[in-house]
């Protein structure tokens, strides 16, 4: 089982507003902090909690960023590390539980991955 907190500012890979370098910094943070993790070689389940900065929950966008866009970018970055040995890379994920929260102390992602049967 993989259980890790990846520190950084979650971002999608195709940012259109604000700090456009943020997405590259986030991808580098994911790769750097997961490169020593165990590699997944078969079907798995994944539990992810995104911790965003409070300013990403403004009054006119009270539910925060689109979790599906962040999840896709996050999984794509994991293809270079955790999923690099799996046939089809992140397609080995057969179940995902994804949540988002305001980061109280830290921003980043709590990631848990465990093997499962198909």
C-alpha cells in the first residue's frame, strides 16, 4: 500500500489564469515526492484528498476548483512514477475516491493506493 502526503499547490496542467508556472511546479513536486514510492504493476484502488488554498474557494465559486480536472492532471503526473510499470499506466486504477478540502495547515494531496483484484 502507498500512503503519502504530497506537499505543494495542486493545479491542473493547463492553467488559463493566474500563475501559469504553478502547474509545472506542481507536476515537478508530484514526481519528486513519489519517485521513490513502490511501483504499481496491476489493478489498484486509489483514494485522493486534495487540500487547496482557501482563496480557491471564493464567494462566487464556493465549492472550489473542479476536482475532475485536478484528478486527471494528478494521475498523468503519477504515470511518470507510481504507474510507470503498469500496462496502460493510470488505467490500472479500477476505483477512485476523490475529495477536496480547504488546506488548513498545508496544501497538497493525501494519496493512498492499494492493490486489488480485477
